[in-house]
């Protein structure tokens, strides 16, 4: 289980928009991420990259292995959660 300080540092990176660093520093190599009821993406390097910046209201459920995230599932209302942010 991670320390409170490690979780807070992870949250700070995500809130700052530094998702690439958050994934590299806080996820296991074989981590999985799952959007709502979509099939999970497996492997730290297999996250989506479409170049669009979005703001999302979601709940993230995580399973940590030691001090890294091994599984993450995002839950949100697909009809209203996504907002495109102007570049």
C-alpha cells in the first residue's frame, strides 16, 4: 500500500495535467486501465493518445501493488462527463 504522501504526489501530477509522467512514475509496467464498460487497455504504454485535451468528471477506482497502480477503472456518465478544453 502506498504512503499518503505518494498518493498525494500522484494526484498533484494528474491535476497539473502531467499524465505522461504520472503513468511513468506511478503505474506498473503491466497495469490496466478501463473506461466505464470498455475492455481494459493493458500495459503502461498502451494508454490513449489522440492529441485532444479534455476535462473529465469521473471516479477512478484503483488497485495498488506496493507503491504503483496495477489496475484502474474509470466510472462516469458518458453523455455529460467530457468537456473539450481549448488548446
